[in-house]
């Protein structure tokens, strides 16, 4: 007799492929596996990438992205969606339109530039991120470089993070996580919806192998939301997950290695 078990929560990532397996779609799916959800992927761009940086990037046609998304959402269904590298204004706009038409929370990681400084989003797409994508986000997760790119607000210390959050919230996401990981000292993030404030703190691990950190955090938040957690609960659990993954990050290749999902 066969036993059919209940399906796990389903989470979709809409992001770029990292051939080195450290960030992007690959980090997202590893996070989802580790957190016990069924991970699905809409590939927006393919990168040739390793521990030294991004050697090349190719976007998919808008129709290919739309078709992948509809295939997944219309049949399998999703309890949460996470977006990452969207590459171009055209892709940002189609993804924003698809999210607006989906009855599931959306975690938007407004990926701009890789840790090595390689552009993952065209400069011409910034306006579409501000006016089309951020308004449909349940949670946006910019780092301080992305905050500066999107809002012009430059944060040099923890005290500037509240102003950064206000500037991002002005574009319409329900919640924002300002990731202060690029500051020195404790790794501090600010989660707020403009009224509630949650400061999330973790000790800084002296480990340079942090490739994929942002993708992992956003995916882990989406996993929590798919399980029905509140945004503050999902973000706190995701912060704990990514802190462990950073502590376990390992050397790979000659450059910056990935965070680890098997800790
Ligand atoms: N490659 C892809 C496809 C990504 O989506 C991202 C980040 O979102 C990166 C690379 C950059 O990762 P990191 O800045 O952690 O090195």
C-alpha cells in the first residue's frame, strides 16, 4: 500500500543562476531544502561565476520568465515568493506584474551589485525597482549599497539605519529589513514597517567566506512566511539561519567562498 504524505509548503525563487553554487538560485534552493520547504525556481538570468566574481551574465527573454512563473504558480501553487537578481528593467516590470497577480507574500531582495562589484542589475532598471517592484513587496531586504543606489541615503553607522528604512518604505513595501552587515562591529539589521521596530543583532564572525548571504536571508524569510509565521518571526528565524550559515562558510576556489547550508 502506498502512503501519500501531505506536501510541504512551497516557495518560489525568481532569481539568477550562480554557476559556482554559492548565491542566486542555487543558494535559494539549498536554503529551502535545509528549511524543509519545496523549492521551485524561475531563472531570470544565467551567470558564469565563481569565487573570484562574475565572468559573464545572460538574461532570459521576458516571455521565458513569464512562462516559467505561470507554469509553477498555476499548477503547483506557492505560499511565498522570493525575488533576487532581475537584471533588466523589462524583467523587473514583468516580475512586478506577476507578483501583483499572485496571492502570496513576496520577499524582494533588490539585488544590485555582487560583493565583487559586478553589476547584476542594469542602471536603467533602478526606476522600475523603485516604482513597480518595491510597491508589491511584503518584505524588501536591501543592503546599505542598495539603499544608497535606490534612495540616495548613505548610511555610515547604525544611527542612520532608521532614515534608510523610511526612505525605502516610502516606495511602498509593507516591511523593510535594512541589512547593516557592511558596517563594522556587530552584524545589525533593522526590521520595520514604519511603526514597529525590531533590531536584530548577531556577533560578527571573522569569516570572509560570505558569498550568498543576502540570497540566503531573503529565502529563509520566504520559508518562514510560507509556514504561516509573522514577518517579525520569519525575519528573526532567518537571521539565526544566516548567522549559522556565515559561521560555517568555507573556502572554495581562490576567492570568496560560500555560506554553508549543512551546518
Ligand atoms: N549572483 C547572483 C545570481 C546573485 O543573485 C547574487 C546576489 O543576490 C550574487 C551573485 C551576489 O552574491 P554576493 O553578493 O553574496 O557575493
